[in-house]
């Protein structure tokens, strides 16, 4: 097979997929409707890099741990290569929401005994010292975590393998078509933008426009980040989270947020959302927002794709049309797949932590090589999972997909 793939979308998902395939010798035609990479949800000034532990070490916890560790290795490799990546390994302080949550956090550390360089519990006094500000409770301290400029990560990914990735910017894909073992992407004019045996859809919620992926239960969440004026060296010098997040000063600004509104397509900044972010900031660092005027703040709005079970979608696209009139497949192995069509999507608010591992897993699946991830986790992110009977029932009833995990918030 010709080792040539089309990747639609140049955000964190698409750039990571392109980089991992190019590392294996593939040629990539990268198609992006914007004028540059990282122009959508990946265009925020900064996002948070940290895992999300749980008492039962559930799939979300295991995936974010694996992704966090892989991301650190990837970011350090890009930095060593001198690529245009901006990030700060400042550490991330994840404060407890209340006494019950504090007890849960302590239980995770006591029972799982993680390496202290990865995770440790700090009491309120130590947490206040780390934050450089009095806080209400203790929390988890991820010494290896930090902030990442996601657009710079996209640029670094795409620059790493030189001419192996050929971008097609300002090109909107109107239609895709598969014939004679080849995928073609067409512009609205009918012109062919690119053709290759493999097509990867990394174009967020827009992926549902195409017939082959219209069954994917992708939704979009609007996230507004507030930009606060900040002087270098001012507190906090680390990322602090507590049902939201606040970053250190970056280029004279500090990011605070973020809102998370599903199926909200308002593109402009809203004063009410700035006020919500300041209220969240006050919950994180009591007294910090007292003299900040919401009316004068800048910020950014991004629209993030998410799945109903809060796990990403990574892998071969199942042929939903083949199930029509035949009922649901019993297992993932029973699903017929659309030839040569793959998706990497549904990152929600965790694009920074998911993306590097997602690109690696996708490349392994395309090449049919063993992924460095447990089989049950590979299955957990398989986009075909939503066609299995249990998931289809949950989607019909709108029932909960997971118990005991933290609320979704704009971390990345």
C-alpha cells in the first residue's frame, strides 16, 4: 500500500496524527480550512497538562495517566529538537473541592502509592506555599505537570518531519469519496484537494457532516477562557485547579477558566462567562479576583468536540450502514469497518493530555502494529463502541456513561 494519508484538521488531534505517521515514513496531505494550524479549539493561549486519578483507577484515570506520561516524553523530545514549542513544566496543584473530595484525594495517594515525582498529596499549608496564595484546602500535586501553548504544539508537530507533511490551508472539504482503494477530498467547487489510500478525520464536530461518520455521537462544547493582566513572577507561579484552572503569567496574561457549555454556538465573548470564570477563580484562590473588573477582560472562545462517555474516539470507523436492518453487532470484532477511514476526535477539554498518545495509537492501528496500550483501553476509545448494544441503549436513554469521576471542565 502507498504510505500516503490525508489528515483533515490541523489542530492538536490532526497535527499529532500527522506527526506520528510521518515519523514512520508516511507522506501526509494535511487539509485545514483555516489559514494556519491550531486555529480552532487548539488556539488558546495555554492549557493544562495533568492526569486525572480516581479511587477505582478507572479507564479515564488509566488513559490520562498513560497519555500524561507519553505527552511529557513527546514534549521533551520536541524541545530537545529545537522546535517552536512553548510550555512550562511548573507543576499543577489540583485542590480538593471540599472535605469529602480531600479525603478521596488522600485515599488515592495512600492506596495507590504513586511515585512522588508523579503525584503526592499536600496539606493546606503546603498547598498555599506552592500556589503563593492562601488556599482553602490541600490537594494533589503533580510536579511534572504544567501548561502548554497548544497552537505552538501543533506547529512543532508539523515541523518535526519537514517535507513529509504537506499542508493545504484555507481549503474546506465539502465532500469525501472512496473508490478503487483511494479516498478523495473535494472542495465545494468540485476540485480534488487530495487523494490517498488512508483518510483520517481530525476535524472535530465537522466530522459528522460526512455520511460515513454521521452516526458518531459527537457534540460540541463552548469554552470561554478569560485573560487576566499579569506581571512576570506574580502568583501563582504554578497551574492551580479547583473546578477550573488558573495559569502562571504568560506574555503578560494569565488564563482563567474555563466555561463548558454543550451545544452553545455563540462565538463572541460574553461578560457573563467572564463573571463565571472570576467566580471560579475566587473558588480556587480566595480573594484573588476582588479587584478584577470582568467588563474589561479579554479572552478567547473555543469549541471542543466531546463524546458522551468522555473518552476520545481513536481508530477505524465502523460501517454503520452495514448494520441497517441487521441489528447491532455483539462485539467490536464483529463490526465491519469502512476501508481506509479513521478518526481521531472527541478530546473534549483534554486535548493537551490526550493528543500525543492518540496520534501514536492511531498510527499503530493504521499500520496494524501492536499498540503500547492495554487492549481494554484500546477498545475503550474505539469509535465503533457506540454501535454496540449497551452503548446504543445508553445513547437512546441519555443515561450516565460513568460514575465517580470529576465534572468535565475546560482544563486544556
